[in-house]
C-alpha cells in the first residue's frame, strides 16, 4: 500500500470579488439587473435562483457596492446600531416563523429610504408566506432570476476553483468533471476540496481516475464513463 501523507487542512474561503464572478448565459440577466443599482425601478429587489447558482456571490458584490448591512433568515431580529442606506437579506424564503420580524425590517428599511436586496430560491409567491401584509409588500419587488449554471460555466468554475487552491489541473480533467457533476457551484466547490485533500494525501496531481472516484460519492453527479 502506498504511503499517504497526513494533509494539513487549512481554511479556504471562496472569493466574492467582482473579477471572480464568471458571467455566463445562465446569470447574465441577473448580473445586469443587480449591477444596475442604484438605478433600480423599485427600492426592493428579489434575487431568486436554485442552490449553487451563484446567489451569494452576486449578493455579496451588491452588498459591497451598496455598503449594505447583511441579515440572514436566522438573525432578522438584530438591532440596528446605525441607519444603513442598504439592506441585504439572505435566504429570505427560509424566514419560517419570523415573518413578523421580516415585515418589521422591511418597514424600517423603507422608512429609511434604503435599498433592499432579498435572496431566495424562488419568487415570493412560492415562499408559503402566511402574513398577508408581508406577502403584499414582497409582491411589489421585481424579481431577477439566476438559472442553474450551464456546462461552459461549470467548466470555467471548476478551473477557477482549482486555481484558487493553487492546483494545476489539465483542462481535459476540468471538462470531464463539468460534464458529470451536478450543475451546482456549491457541489463543484465540495468536489474540488475533496480532490485537493486527496492529491495532498497521495502526493500526486489530480487525475481523471481520482476525479471519477469522488464524483461517485456526490449526490446528483455521475461517475465514469
């Protein structure tokens, strides 16, 4: 049996820099809509898309540009020490029992004449909102959608993720992965992390055989051929 090195696991955070957002047909309209701020048709906007479509990256770009205060569905009740000019509310469709808190936060933002971006997996009508006043307010917000990443984007993302970890991988391996992996940027990130650890443990470069092994372990992805 070949000796394996004990990998030193270092924290790796994804880059949400503007230059790292890869514009493709699946996200071009959403990118243009978010990038148009502050010239929005309304103060409130909903960015909708499935898991792994790039919502967090695009929302982070907007939050930096707008100097937005960020909230998540789990922390809607935090106090406002200042009066920000913009609010980012992540995973707003997961608000659950905190609908009153979300309604209060939206009211506060509107009173401050602040811009609001909400991220969600779907448009507000699909959130199951029970509070009529909240649903009415959410329905006033334009919705821009992110589609699941296409093959071209997945290949570019896989190459970028390897590059971020300073891993040299042949383009054919990135193409092999992109054709077989679930169309999710999050899944691509998990696979590259696994391959990074395995390559370090074996003291080898990432190979197609190695990629095939871990593709089998990821839900929604396909192994060989």
